[in-house]
């Protein structure tokens, strides 16, 4: 792994990089090549089981916009479960990898290059569901971008559509420090994931791989109730929050929260 590939343009003061647009530098070719080692498709499928498939089926969803498709994990799972999926992402590197991963599994993904803030400029139609998974919404660094994104998700949905959006349990990290059993999302072997810096405006995570390559993501530490409030304020009528794929959980226990926001 060359130093060039690891360069994510954080500069001399990485903790000062708190910019929504910077995800494009962070998901460079090197990190995108490593992403599937990090998420490990087989163990991730085993951990989450049919959780999202069931949520979508129970609500009669057929068309799904995977708004943060990354390398295509959920797009492929949902296509294989019979859903009609469009795979969008703001990173061209991620979209290329998702397409390649789809081809390897015998699918031709319908991809769309779209930044969430201008989503409806770049995608067509209305969907039964929009999904934004894998702790993606955390890349938005200011409230205007979060509101704009949720409003774009809302308008990409049919009148009775649902948004499924997940996030790390930052409340626990901010209030009690980091602890993760790495069971649910980041399942790859021999990969270390931990926050190098946390304050109220930044969670900077370090991802170390067995070949000694190291990447970082700078993310905004979203509090759970804040996200629920924003969803309500843009117009979602009912919001249900699960902890690590369960309906009941103790507040500090889950690694991840999953919000299901219904439009009607
Ligand atoms: N959903 C995938 C998964 O679970 O493996 C990828 C998750 S990755 C943490 C976050 C994804 O969100 C990246 O693919 C990134 O390019 C995308 N992303 C971040 N900010 C974005 C934005 N403003 N518009 C569109 N995509 C964005």
C-alpha cells in the first residue's frame, strides 16, 4: 500500500477538518479497496440477518433507494431478496466498487451518482423506501446539510414511504467513552477500529488493517434524540428507534441505533 493511496488530505491539523464535503477525500481509492475487508459481507449478513428485509417487507415496500450504497452490500442483499433497488452514493470510487461487486454476484446495479444535499436533482421517481445505512449520515458536519438531506430523502419517498437511517451510538461514546464488541457492522478480522479523538463536534475514527495501512474518517457525533428531532421537524410523522436490531435496549448498550421514519 503506497503512502499516496493512504493520503486522505487531512493536512497537518486533522482534528480541524470538520467539513461535509471532505468525505470525497476520505473515501479515496485506497480506503474504498479496503472497505469490504472492514465490513466483511458474510459476517455482516450473519449479524444483521433479515432485519432490514423484514422491516421493508412488513411495510409493503418494493422500490428502494440505497442512498449511501458504499460498496453495494445492502443493494445486493435487497436485490437478492426481490426488491427493486437504485444504488446511489456521492463517491464515484464507492459507486464503481459497488458496480463491480454487483457484477461478481451476477447483478447489474442501477447506480446514480448523487450527493444527498441535491439528491432529487440526480435521481428520478419516488420510492417506497430510502435507506441510508452503515453510519453514513454522520458525515454531515452542519445542521443545514442535515436538514437539507433529510428533506431530500423525504421528497424522494412516496406519500407512505419510509426512511431507514442508522448511526453509531455516539451518546455512549460522548458520555461514557468508546466500547465496541465489533459484532454488528465492522466485523472484519484483525482490523482495529477506534476513535482517536472525540469532542462534541468531532469523532475521528482510526481504521488499522493487517497490512499496516491506516485510514481515518472524521465524523460528526450525532446524538440519537437530536436525529429523531430533526426527522420530526422535516415532516416524518412516526419515528421508531432500534438498538442493534432490537426494539428494546438499555440506552448505553447498543453500538448502533437504527431509526425507522415513516412519512404518514
Ligand atoms: N452504506 C455503506 C455500508 O454500510 O457499507 C457505506 C457506508 S460509508 C460509512 C458512508 C457512505 O456515505 C460512503 O459511501 C460515502 O461516499 C457516502 N456519503 C457520505 N457523505 C455523502 C453525501 N453528502 N452524499 C452522498 N453520499 C455520501
